[in-house]
C-alpha cells in the first residue's frame, strides 16, 4: 500500500514540474531572441520586488507553454539575471528591477508598464502582442485558423473583407479609452470559440478614421458583421454568450426555408419577413440575406418558393417580400432586389419593423428610445398576478385607439412617431435599464406612484424633449384600464405639451393636500395679483417715460416780468 502511494506521489510530482523560464545570456539572446518574439524580464536576485514577482513570471511562462505559443506564434518568455549578465543589461539600458521588454527579431519593440504585475494583466498583454506582431499563416480555405482576432490595416480590409463575397467577418472597431477593455477580452474569447469557422478582425479608428466614418461608426467600441457584400450592426449585449448566440444565428443561412408544413412557425414571432420567389437569383438572394443579417436580432426572416405558401400570401407577382405583423401583411412595393436596391429595401424594413406593441430589449432599445420618437411604455414584471400577455393586450387596445385618433395631430409641429412598448423589469438587461430607468423614476415621482408595478405602470416619454408624463389629462396616474384617457393625454403630449405640463403643475399641487376649489381660487388670485402688478408697473413706467421725454415746448412756463 505504501509502495503504491509513494509511486503515485512521485508521478504526481513529476507531472507538476514545469519547465523553468528560459534564462538568456549574451550569446543565447543573439541566437534565440534574434528570431521571433521574446518577452524578457531583467532582474536582480537580491531585489525584493523581483523575488515577489518571480512566481507570477513563472506562471506566465507556464501559460505560454501550455498554449503552445512557441510553436504556433514563435512567441517566448525569457529572463536575464543582471547580476551575472551586467554588460547585456547595460546594453539594454536597464536602470531598475524588474524591467520587462518585448523583443522582435532581437530588436526592442515595447516596454511593459509594471504598474499592473498581475498574471491576468500579463496574459492579456501577451495575447494583444501576439495579435499585433505574431506571423499568422492563413489557410485560404479555412477561416480564422488560429482562433485569433486579426488586426486589419486598410489594404487588408479592402482585399479580405470588402472585396470578398465568400468570407464572413465579425469586426470590432476600437479606439482609446478603458471602455473597450472588457469588450476586447470578450471579443478575443469569442474568436477562440469560432476557430476555423469565422473570421474575426479589429479596426483601430485612430489611424483609420476615414474608414470608420465611411462605415458609420459614431461610437467606440462598435461591432459590425460583414457577409454577402453587406454589413450589419451588432446591437446586443457585449458579454461573451450574447455575441456567441448572435454569431451562431447570422453565420448560418439567415433565410431558413418556409414551407406549408412549417408555416405555423410565423406565429412564434411578433414580426416576420418572407421572401417569395420562383427563380433563385443569386444577386437578389444576397440582397435579402444582407437585410436578414441586419435585422436578425429583431425580425424572423424566411424564404419560400413553395407554391402553397405563395398562394396563401397571394403575392401580386414574384419575386416579392412581405412583412407579417399583428395579423397584417405589408408587401414591399418593388420587385427588384439588386445590390443597388439593398439600401432602399432595408429602409423599408426599418420603417415597418415594429409591431403594434414592441417588447423593449437590448437589441432594439437604442432604435426605439430616440429623440424623434414618443414612447408609450408599460412596465411589467414576473409577479404571479401579472400575466404579461394581459399587459400586451391592453397596450394593443391603446395603440388601436390611438391609430383611430391620430389624424387629430397629423402634421402638427410637435407630432412625432409613437412607439408602444412594454418592458419586463425583472428581466431587463443592463443596457435597457441604463437607457430608460431615469424616465421611469422621473415619471413615477411626478405621479407619486411606485416606479415598477406588475399591474402595468404607464409612462409617456417625449425622448427628445426629455419630458416624461405619468398622469393623464385629468391628473390621475396612467394605466391600461382607461385607454381613452391615456390616448387623450398622448395626443396632448404631441400637440400641446406645454399645456399638459402646466396642468401637471397644478395637479401636483392638488395632490399635496390642498382642496381643489381653494387651489383654483388661490391660483386665480395669484394670476390676478400678478396681472394687476404688471398693469400698475406698465402704467407707472409709461407716465415716467412721458414726463421725461415729452417736448420742452409743451411744458407750461410762467415768467414774471418786472414792471
């Protein structure tokens, strides 16, 4: 028994012995570091900081070996004892310990900032330097062969991304600042998971500013997906799983086939788009696929050449695109889907993509919560007494009533597009919460109601004007039990918001405990008093000015003459 235990411990100890980080002298530095990339520590054995840092440096060396970076990228970790190799350290300009330099083919290319000496920081640095400097031998038949994010310059972008219809790329646009640090780490992890499946790249908008402007990059970091000669914006969360789910969805065929046998699948989606065709025109199909990827996070896309499906939709002619939502069908007014038509086609989808009632999610919150919109927002939760479907049904009733009455404000100066939406505060993502929470709190405070209610708190947000209303035109907290009052308030928000704001000022005063009649009398008294004071001031001012500026000849002067 003791014999086997001793043998097991011996085997375990052998297995756990890790190779020492390569020590370098003048000769080995020329021979080894002269070829490839070397991350080198310059140290002194007596230095307390070096002694404390030694286990971390060894851990980094073990990590590089375990990832086989030496063979894959010709990237190595080494160390130089400056007490033994004094001349070598002097030639490297070492003035303090420890000092970490990065060398490529024997030439120093970077100086690591030792303010962060943790293993995670060093690991991140190594992976960044591999992306920048390591040679990656691409197999033209295999995307992302190394599971890496490739840093692209302008020529590489033009040849490998822009001019390629067969390759798909997920690109990260970055710049300066800490905001992109977490995303870069997550993006790198996603690239590893799609090794051999999908290309990942990075565009630095500092040297490539014009390219970023050309592709509409207005904030950093930004993610875009390139495929079939088109580009789609990624609008989801920046965590690893959300990006993985997105890539899994768009990297496959974005146009699954709809047939008579699975046509009921349309009922699973709030909005669906079906491309109906007879002849499989490659250019037309590429245009529709590009649109499908652009709206993949919001709309379910299908293609169908099944005669039974075409007959059921009663398409006027083929090819044709039809948008299905809320039991209605909206046909694209054109039958041309050439590459030059893709902008118009996508604009049409964008105009009609919202259902009567939209679930507010990460993917659509930025597009809904815009300055040119008025958003009617009902709050739901996972409370047992709140079946969310009943909230959605109530909002649809409000939307239908508004559609009947909206001609009242059609063309009015303050009229904006109205979006009816619901949000589940028990399931909202950080992006949704950060976007709308201030509006919910402000509106609820004005109405003196709880901000999050499973019964369906309703807020009307005039986003561009930064105005939020939570009480109707009668001063009552808005909910879905009185659609008429809610719609009337919405019409007032669009046509005469100042009148509504003044009324809310009075209604808040009423809710503070003052009697209704007395409040109105007090209000009228204040207005009357201000009016009298204003009139008195104007009359007095006019009299003073008249006395000051009237002509001298009009003034009566009595002159006494001596007899």
